[in-house]
């Protein structure tokens, strides 16, 4: 399945160790890249980054049965 605007994504396992556990929302896509916003943070202004879509996996929200469990409470 293709990654599209609004999807929740994570970086592929083992690709970037400093990104482990980080969950992002895709804000925009442009060809093979996307603008991402970190969602599991308590920061008021959420960090954004640009990433290559091939380096991302869609977040499997079905593992917990409740997608809200992936986010820290605000």
C-alpha cells in the first residue's frame, strides 16, 4: 500500500537508531519524498522533517486495537 497524506508512519527498523519509537504523520508527499510531523511528543510546536518514502513503513494500528495508545497524553 502506498504512503499518502495523513498516514501514520515509522522509519524502517534498524535504519536510523535515533528514530526508534518515533511516530510521524505524513503532511505532504512530493514524488519519492514526504514532509513528516512527529506526533508522539509533548512539544507544542511539533518537529517536522523531510524523508524518503521508501525508508518508511505504515504504522500498524491494529496491534493494540486502539490507535490512540500510540500517542502520549497531552
